[in-house]
């Protein structure tokens, strides 16, 4: 079963997304960018669902650090953010993000379908 690590400081949102994915994926959540690398080491995710607006280290800084690790090439990053309309999708795709989704509009079914497409 594929693994999904949800990175979002909105605990309610992260938990609700996690519940909607648990029937098809193993799911773990963290609330900060700083917690991602230890969680990756322990959980070994196939997908990273990343909110762009996080407390502490911002997601763009995290993404730049993430792509510098060659051993993480297999982890597909899906940005899910309410700020998705404000970012340049093409810029995120150029640095290795697999998909950019608006978390105010995405449905659980569409999210599962997106992840299954990226497998």
C-alpha cells in the first residue's frame, strides 16, 4: 500500500484529508516543514501533500531543500494550498512538484484520483 505524508499546520484539514485517504493509502501527518525530514526517514512516503503556507520555515524554502536530496527523487510532491491560485503553477512544476491543487476546491475523490494517477 502506498504511503502519503500530509504536511499541513491546519490539524483539522490534515486529519480530514487523512481520513479520506486511509481506505487506499497509509497516511501520516506533520504540522511543520521542520518535522518533514524526520517523518520521511521514519515513514518512507511515496507522496508528500504539502501546504504552501506553514508556520516556521515556509514551504518554498522547504521545497528548495527537499529537491537537493537525490535519494528523495521517488517521493512525489503534491502541493495542496488555499493559496494555489496565487502561485505560479509552472514554477512549482519546474522545481519538481508533481501537481498543484487548490485545497478549497479539491474533493476527497479527486485527491485519491490524482494520487492514483501519479503512481
